[in-house]
C-alpha cells in the first residue's frame, strides 16, 4: 500500500503546485479499532440512514478484517475511507454487509461495501487516490479482482478505474437499485499471457 507524505500516486498527471502539496500532506493506512468513531461519523455523513453501516456493524468489520479498510488522512483528519470483505463468492450479496463470518482472507474477490469521502473534501481526488491504492493492494495479493455496487450516476466514476458495469443486481440494500461493478484481473492476466496479433 502506498502511503505517507511525499508519495505520488499520479506520476503521469500534471497537477498544480497546490494539489501536489495537498497530496504530500496525505497519508493512507489500514484501520484499527481506534478509528471506529471517525469511520462511523464519515459513514453517516456519506450515506442515508437506510444505507449507512451502523457503528456496531463497522466495529464488527474492524474486529474481523481491519486490514481491508483503507483510510486516507489529511494531517490527522479522516477524509476518505473504503472497506469490504474478501470472499470466494463472485457476486456481492446483501448478507455480506452484516455477516462478517462470510469473510475469507484467502478469498479470490475483494468486495467493497463503502467508498466514502468527507463532503467538504469532494472533487479533490481523494477517493480516486484511495481507490488506486485499494486496487494495487488487491492485485498484489493475487486476488481475481474487486466487486462493488453503486447507483447509476456513479457508474462512470468507477469505469475510469477499469470496472465494468454488470447491470442492475439483486441487491435491495437500503431499498435502492444497485449496479454491480467488477474489476477483473483475470482478464488482464489473460491478455498479458495471450497478446493479440503478432
């Protein structure tokens, strides 16, 4: 996982000096139980009550798979977070949100339940920086890929990272309609092993 001041995760991007300074002041790390209050507060700010994970649910996730929380801090302030379990199940189902026993550290798929950015820090690439770190960690861990669900307006955002829309899925989390998005590393491996043409 890339982290710490001075780490550049966009080496090919031309950004302003102010943006470079802002990224240099950021840190990405995994979570522990001391982050519970900040995570619960951020979750409640980012999702309506029917969709947000409760403080108890977040605590249960932290006890089970804290290393599958990725947190981005500006100085000491949590401004973005992503979390989810690992499983061999290829599709994200609603039971996974509450049932941490479904987590399998050796699983093939990294599920992502929550992608949160502090409302006052949006449109500043924090979620993008954090997502790239999550993808890099999942690839390094030998996963088959990542799966998340999102509402239709966010499909384009995730497609920029290589996720593909698999259409409206069976999830009824919070009473909403969700699209399942998949970033499949198997496709990348197949293409690298079997290049097209000569």
